[in-house]
């Protein structure tokens, strides 16, 4: 379990996260939604261990948690061809069967409709959407215990987004017995509603709503959640 208790994060006197209390099981598919500046990305950085809370506690079991960041171009070395970047990721994984990983890579590229010739190209030769699909593939082929995706469909068109949803859903449903989990961060409730089981709503650094997706339109939803729903 991932547990955040009475957690705060501030820069100087400005609170970015305030009084966060949250439990996440390793096999949940969770959406974290809120406007820009609501604290979503900061929360992700704490869960990944990239930053530490100012106050409160963050604890987790020994999960292997890997991210899929929004800005795919920044995730690849511009001097490496795509196949080099993929190989670099594999090199740092211990006790892995490389043949199985490359088999998984080929399957994921097919599902994402990426030609294998693209592996011989440099990042600058690919579109933002293609890079984001490679960014997603590079994380998924390593099969971490939990994937955290931050606005990972922002650069995708509608068709590519639907492919991404299909691949993410396949990843979770086929590995549910192994307790794989997904945490998807987005401002887009419509995207999250297609895949997540639980929704966490953030506003101004606080969690204002936390519910099962079946209760998305329930009367007891927070006013801010209802405001977000009215946009879509």
C-alpha cells in the first residue's frame, strides 16, 4: 500500500500540497484530476520519491514505480536513436529476460501503430504524438508494479488517445493477478472516465473528492467536481 498521512509540501511559505491523506492499493486504477496548479504533478513527484514532503509522512511497500511524463521529447536523449534509448532503459533493470522485453516492445509498437523502422530514427525526426507513444511503450515494456502517467495523452490526437486507452486497459486487465496498478494524472475527466476505477479530485493543493467512478454523477459529489463535469 502507498500511504500519505497529514502530508504537506511547500516552497518557502507557499503550500503546494495541504493536508493530504491518501491510501492507494498496488492494484488500483486511479485517476487524479484537477486544473493546472492544483498539485497533481507535485503529488506524483512525491510518490515517485523525486521530492520529499515538508511535513507529514509518505510510506509505501517496495513497489517498482515508473513514470510516463507529459513532455516526451525531454525524456529522450536527442543524440540517441530510439533503439538506443530503449536499450538504455533495459540496461538498468535487474533480473529481466531481455528477449521477453523486446518481444513485448514489438507487440506494443504494433498496438500503438508505430513502424519498427522508427527505432532507427532520432527523436527530432518523430512527431510529438509518436514520441509520447514511445515514451509510454518504454515504461510499459518493463512492467513496473505501478505506472504513473502525467497528462500522457496531451500530445495525442483522438485516434491515438483511444489506442493508448486500449493498451493501458490491456496492461491492467492482463496483469491484475500480479497486482499491477495505474495512477493517471489529467485535467481531462472524459479521458479518465474511460479507464479508471477510482477518481481523486484536487483543488489548490488539497483533495476535495475521492470516489469510485460509478459514483461520478452522484448528488454528493463536491461542488468543484460538478464544476469540472460541466465543462465536458
